[in-house]
């Protein structure tokens, strides 16, 4: 890689509603997170997204579904000194997604063919939500 050129990549955040989350049972290691046709802007690379000055962004849409399952391991963290507690279940996750930007259309393999090396689902409390 040329050190003078920043790599391109996926870089976006947006707020999604509670209706995008379903079947949540952290103790059993189960949850589904999905969205359809979420509007995004493709800024072509991370520096352009953060600082501008490059080609104008291109509007696009993404859709995805992520499924967590399993209870391979449980992790509980508690640190009263900093006001933090978390309960996590490690298991598996599967995902499928599509993206459309301009004339380009990207599609992942079906969710059933997906696998993960690490997946964690949990609940944590901090700040005014601790304890």
C-alpha cells in the first residue's frame, strides 16, 4: 500500500429505531438487528468523509440483517470505582447485507452461509444508569 494514499473503506453511522431490533434475549444469546433501505452517503474514502475537499458524495442505500445466537461463554464485568457493569454472552453471529450507490449494487452471500470468529451480545450500565 502506498503510505501517501489513505485506504478506502466503509465509514458511516446513523441512528436506527427500536423497531430495527427484535427477538432480543441477551441471557440466551439471541438477538436480531435489521434495516431496509437506510439512506447513506458514499464519500469515496475516509478522509473525504471526515474533512471534505474530495469528490462530492453519492447517495446510496444499505440493507442488512444480523443474527446473534448461542451461549459459548459468559463474561460479567463490574467496576464500581468508575461506575461500569456489563454482562455479555459470547456465541455466534451471521449477517447478510446489500448496498446500492449510484449504478453499483453490492450483495453479500445469504445469511445461512455466513459465520463469525467472534460474536458478543450484552447489556451494560454506566454513568447515570449505573448501578
